[in-house]
C-alpha cells in the first residue's frame, strides 16, 4: 500500500495509524482522507488485526482540522460535497467500524481533528492536548459530525458553549466533561495506555465487539449528520466565510 501522509505498522493484533503531515499540524487534506480510507479497508479485511490505534505525528498536534487551504474558494455545493466525502470515506466509517478504534490525542485536536477523535470509540489525551471546534471563527460550522458527536458525548449545554465560542479546552477539562476517557502525562504513556486498553479488548470475542459497536451506534440516527452536512455547505461562499478563511491565512483575527 503506497502511503504518503500516513505511517502504519502492525504489531501483534494492534494496527497503528499515524497521520504524518507534521508541518501542517496533520491537517486532513483530501489525500490523507483517501489514504485513511484505504488503510481502514485493509484493516477491515485482515482478520489478524483486532484493534486500531490512531494518532498524529509529532508532539504538537493530533489533527488541527480539515485542511483549510484546500477549501478557501469552495462554493456551497463543493462545501457540502467536502463534508459528505469525509463522512463516507472516514468519519462514519470509523464510527461504524467493526473493530475498536482508539484515538490517541497527542496535541491539538481541533475542528475535523476533534471530530476524528470523536468518531473513534475510545479517546486518550496527553496533558498538553487542547481540543475544540473553532469552525465558527472561519464562518463555518463543524462539518464532520461535530455538532452531533460532541453533543452526544458531553451534552447539549457544553456542546453549545464549545461550538458557539469556538474556544479550545484543556485535556483536563475534556476529561472532566467526558470528552476523553483518560489523560496521561506524556506521549510515551499515551501509546502505553492505548495499548493497555487494546489488550483488554483483544482478549474478548471479536464478533461480540463488532455487535457491541453496532448496538451502541443504533442509539443514534443519521438525520442530524445529514442536516449538519447541508448546513455546513450553506456556510460556503458567504462573505463571512471569505473573511474567516482570509483571516486564518493572513494569521490575524477575523472581523465579522
Ligand atoms: N488547515 C491547513 N493548514 C493548517 C491547519 C488547518 N486546519 N492548521 C494549521 N495549519 C498550518 C498553518 O497554516 C501553518 O502552516 P504554514 O507554516 O505554512 O503557515 C502550520 O500548520 C503551523 O500552524 P500555525 O503557524 O498556525 O501554528 P500555531 O502554533 O501558531 O497555531 C493552531 C496552532 C492554534 C492549531 C492554529 O494552527 C490553528 O488555529 N489552526 C486551525 C484550526 C482550525 O480552525 N481548525 C478547523 C478547520 S475547519 C474544519 O475542520 C471543518 C470541518 O469540520 C469539516
């Protein structure tokens, strides 16, 4: 499998996926999403793989979001297609994956990065990690499931606060509100903790794990996700979107 933006490795029954665009803080561009999809398909087929651990390269970021530079001039239709593409190839695929996926959050998990971690089944963060949904500062809303999965994980009140302020929160606060399962002090401990949880899963029946994931997912419907995709698309092409992305590219605060 030829991969340019990921490094992958299997050790025993665990498959490690590292998103490797460190200079761009591991932002999810189209190529990375395609590669993640390819790797997920491989993991699905290979029976020797029982648990996946997903992390980001370096010590700064898990994933700093969707790659803003790829969609600065998108129309509403292209914006909607971007979200749909991400859901189909990656986010919904992970959420419904038949094997447990553990997100090891090694730094910033923002926008699509937090959405990726929330699509996974278990989240562990290092103490220096910061998480948030800053899309409103770009004139957007979360488009990879954030409005739905954040609300499911932390409740409506905290989801409103996080999405409407766009503020980042610390790993400690993320733990306090149930957004991450564990916080560890260092990056080494992050993988050790993920491996310990994976080991406890691996000793269980793969078939029962698959059905547990399916049953838990059945609590939630897809209508909200589809609605989010449409609303995300509607944000594109607006003057506020143009100001939001220009401000990001020019490294300044937006003026709405
Ligand atoms: N997309 C594209 N490039 C990104 C990026 C992103 N989401 N996040 C960071 N980068 C790039 C920066 O542009 C910069 O590149 P250059 O060196 O070429 O200028 C590089 O990564 C390093 O970033 P910074 O210089 O900004 O680093 P910093 O330490 O000053 O700030 C940060 C770190 C606070 C995480 C800041 O990078 C940031 O705010 N990033 C954007 C976060 C964001 O808005 N995410 C949401 C994206 S939209 C989305 O995800 C939509 C969706 O739901 C589908």
